[in-house]
C-alpha cells in the first residue's frame, strides 16, 4: 500500500507538471498568433456632403474634384492608410483639405481616419504630381491666344495691347529654421511672395513662388524669365501692374498721386491709356 500510494502521488505530480507545460504552450501559441487588423471605419464625405459643404471643405465643385482625381490617378503613388489603402479620392481630398484650410497634418489625419505619417507621405506625393502637371495648365498663351486676350481687354476696358495683369500675393508658411528673418513680410508673418499673372478670364498664366516674404513684388518680377521675355518683346503684348512695379515699355501702372481730379480722370480714360501704350511701345 505504501509503494502504491507513492506511485500514485508521483503520477499525479507528473500529470500536473505536464499540464503546466501544456498551459505554457497554449499561452505561447496565443502570444504568437497573428493580431487581427482592426479596420477603422472611414466615412465617405464625397457622397454625404451637400454641394455647398463640399465646396467649402474641398474648394472645388464635386465634378471638378473628381476630374482632378481622374487626371492624377495614374501618377499618385500608392500609400497605405491606417487599416486600409487610401483611394485616389482620399489622397486628393486629404491634400486639398490640408492646403486649402491650412490645418495641421494631425488634424487632417483624424478627419481622414489615418495617421499623420500617411498624411505626410500622401502630401509629398501629391505635391510632386502637381509640380509635374503644372506646365500643362500654367503656361504663357501662344500667339493666337494672345491676340484673343488683347481683343478682350480692349473690348471690355479700352486697353490696347494688354495680355495680362500681374500682382504679388503672400503665402503664409511656418517660420523656417534657415534665415528666418528673410521670410518675414511687411505684415510681420513668415511667407513666400508669389508673383502671378492672369489673363482676361482670370486664368493663371505665370507663377513665381520661390522668393521669401521680404522680397518686393518688383524684385520677384524683374528677376524672372518672364521679365526678360517681355523686354525682348517675345510675350506678344504688355501687362498691367500696380504701384509696386516700375513703369516699363511693357508694363503699365497707375499714376501715383495725381495733382488734380482732372489729371486723375484724364489718366483713367481709355484715350490716355492708349496714348501711354503707344508712347511706351515706340
């Protein structure tokens, strides 16, 4: 009986030890199991927003937005969001919302249902595609287009020989680490000073966005290739600028501080502008 009891106790302990190993194996196998991916539900704002809300959030009408998506779909890199892949519409929507509303990447990520790193990669890819495609849409008009633009300006305003209007705009940016003072504009915030020329239909025909905010509008223009083309009479006409620009044979500007009302009125007449254009282009 004694030996029988010892054997039974030993067997029970052995079974207990084996059971413990089995439990440990089960725990280890559980820890090694693939963790199921939790997909975060992304609502689709493109279907749920009203037309007014859509334009407010994405700066374009719904048809134009999807036209942009269609143009970019073959160029945009394939980026993965949190839980599932971002569609082309997701990528375009994130970037337009981010740039148009000037929000933080983390805020855009929460709205889109992805993480900030995904937004950063998506934005980098989106901007690269925009730069590649810009030349298809922002270009100086050809000879026939210039002729039509000149006719349009003259019919509407009595201005002869005009192919565009130039102005500068300050694009607010984060304060850069290198030479930060160079980027502080006259309104005391960091910016890039972008020079822009539009035609009669307000289509953008030329952009220079490489100068810091402290640069004057006239400097942005005068150091550009467009200035040299106008100077060589290769741009098929003249442009109009405000008082920030110097008077040139190819650039008309307002008369500063006219001494009398009669003088101001005279300068504003089409006949006077025609005279100025004719005199400067001789």
